[in-house]
C-alpha cells in the first residue's frame, strides 16, 4: 500500500499488480480504487485489472477505455522535430516524438501506453501547445485481451458495443482477441438475462 503512493510509475504499477493477488485485503481493495484515479494511464489500467479480482465493477470504465484509442498530447509548447509515422508499433515508454520547447530545450515524448500509431495529428516542423494532440495510439493485442478477460467478470450491457466491435473482428488483432470478445459478450448477456 505504501509503494502504491510512490512517485515512480513502474513501482505504482507493480504495487497494483501485486495487490490483485490478495482479494481478501480491504487495504489493498481501497488502494486499488484510489489508483483508478492515478495520473498515469498504465497505473489506472493495472489497478482496473486487479480490481476485477475483487469483483469490483468500478473498474469497468477503465477496462472499456483499454479497448479504445488513446490520444497523446504534446504536454509542452514548442516545435515538433520528429514524430513516428502511422503504423509504428510502440511499447509503453517508447519515444514517439521529439520536441523543441519554447525555452529551446529538446524533449522526448514517450508513449504512456503500448499500442500502434493509428493517426499522426501534426507534421514535423509544426508548432504545438501543451493540449495539442500529436498522435493517436490504437490498443495493442495484449491490453485488449486482458481488458476483455476482465470484462468477462465485471462487464455490463452498457459495455457491449465496444466488446462486440472486437467480436466482429478488429484489424490487426489476433484471433484469440476476437474469440475472447465473443465469450465476454455471451457471458454479459447471460448475467443480464439471469438478473431480470
């Protein structure tokens, strides 16, 4: 629980992962709920996955977001020096762009989550402000599969549109992701019919 407050993103992620191993601890449960509001998306995602082991449906919104695109903002004002092209695969913390900020310092913008560059929103040489979108990352297969497995446990009918999009097949996703989406959809519908 103490480590879940550490300034280092990787340590908070590790704490969230480990706390999911003991779903009898109320201290862990409370810490994981708090981590759902973390500034770092990777920490929020790990917390959501671990909360599933507590059968805690508060993780649903974060789990569904793992199935969608992620917009990466510039974070500073400056000029884009280099940026990865569409189709590039990136792991979390991989460099996706270099910027020269208004103070003349070169900054590296790193991917907050793993995925693929689905869209490049600015050209090299463009001036940007902190809130400008640089790229849009599509989910990677591992994150999508984990989210679908978790939604099998805590998902609700409101989540079905995104899950069924995967069940129909998403370009670039392997067959096991599509299969898991179909299983998750069936399980959510089964639960919904039993609760009527």
